[in-house]
């Protein structure tokens, strides 16, 4: 197997200040933190990247947006571009492309002009966040220990740390008073990951602004003093209060079918992902799905933290032939389904989980 990690390091190393670079990053804690690390490294080389957050799959007008800027280098972080081959094919003739991702691999994009780094090329079982990968790549080119806390936030936000223990130990040694002996999620670093999710849910701060806030902070101790951090804290307080009400309502109104637990949110905030992540601890042995209706579509977020069920596979099969899409990881996945097909999607999930305990 070709060393795609070394190829990714070389791609970043070869970027010069004469390049026009766009970094596209997933609009969650993992994507945001990975962007901070890569953007910081490139800025230290005199490069001034243009950063754009994206959902997954990416926006339909992405190619058009790129064509107006005429870039020489594109970097995709925490975005499964191998699941969007038509997009990549249209872009590959325009400029060089680096994809750093950790989602289940559908296609190997490595070819002339494209570097596709994903640890799952080595083994489909490996789960390492995009932030972890970005930290390892950038650390080959520069001492990134000043931003180790940012790496921690992204890794925690992506939740699964089983294959990232080397950096977890680095974090504990660097911030012993912050991390203690408790799980990293329970530390202030975990609180920062929550602030990102809360800021997204309330639209208090854009993803691009959160990248700026983390970059300007530089060090963990300076986060509180950075302009914009107060808005992130306020957003987190709003969501924490709402979480308490959601947890109580969920105990009464969640649907349970064998190994499946489903709960529909009634909130003006986009809370599917943070609620599913937080509540998955309580339902470790179950496939938990939190869903919410918005703009004629249902958005669903699934979790199974003990890895008993492959959430991504189950979601993908349930979404086949329906108006919508699904994707993600074995332990965490998401889906967006048209309102007209929502009941069918739910019925398929119930059927898929029938008899499982």
C-alpha cells in the first residue's frame, strides 16, 4: 500500500506563498479544529488560504464557487469527497487536490494531481479523527505543540479516541491540571468541543469565525480573552439549559424498538448531532437516533458508542432509493431524508433492528 500519509505531508510542504489555496472543512468540531491546524501551518509559510466550511455532502454549487476563484491548490478536511466523485472529477483538472478524511472509504481518489489520505486504507477498523490526522501531518513540518489543545478539542468533538492514544497521552502530559484523570470529554477541552456544537446549533458564531477565534487565541489560556469566545460561551449556556429539558422529555417520549431508540426533537435549534452524542452515553447498548424536521426534510443523527451495530451501514441501507442521503462511521452516522419518505426510513430502521437486543 502506498504511503498516503507521506504524500499528504509532501502536498502541504510543497504549498508556497505563490499558491492560491482554498481549505474546505466539515462544519463540526473535528473539521473546524483540523482547519485551524492546517491553516495555521500554511500561514506560517506566508500562504493566505481562503477557508470555507461545508456540510457533508458538500453544497451543490461548490464547483461553481471554486471556478470563480481560480485556485492552484484545494484541501478538503473531514469531508468524504470519495463519495462525491462527479465533483472531484470536475475539480481534478483545475488544480492539485488534497483530501484528508476518516469516513468509510467508497473510492480511492489517489491519482495524478490528487492525494487522498485516510487511515482506513490500512484497515477499515481504524477510526482516527481528521483533527488527529491534521495534527500528525502538520507536526511533520513544524512544532505544533502550541496548538495541541486545538487537536484535543477536535478529537474529543469526534468522540472516538481508541486509535488516537498517542496524542491523547501528549494532551494529558501537556495539560495535567485541565485534564486530570477523568475522560477528556469531562474536561474544559470537552467543554470547548461543546461550545463549537452549541455555536453551530444557535448560529451564534460561524464556523469560519470559530477558526479565527481558535487561531487568535493561540494558547488554551488565552481562549477566554479572545474576541468572540464570549458568544461561544453564551451559546453553550443556552444549549445546556435546553439539554436538561430534552433529557427529561426523552425519558417519557422516546420510541424503543428492540435495539433501537428514536427521539424527535422539538427545538428551534439544530441539535440532532450534539444531543445524539451526549445521550449516546446513556444508551450505549442501543442504536440511538435523534431526528428533527426542518425545511421539509428530516435530519437524523445516529450513535452506537459500544460499536455493537454499524450505524453507517444501517442508515445507508435504510436510505436506499429514498429522497435523501446517509453516511458516516460505524459508531456515528447521519441522514437527511425528504418528509415524504421519512416514515419509510423509520420503518426500515425498525425492521433492520428487529430481534436485536
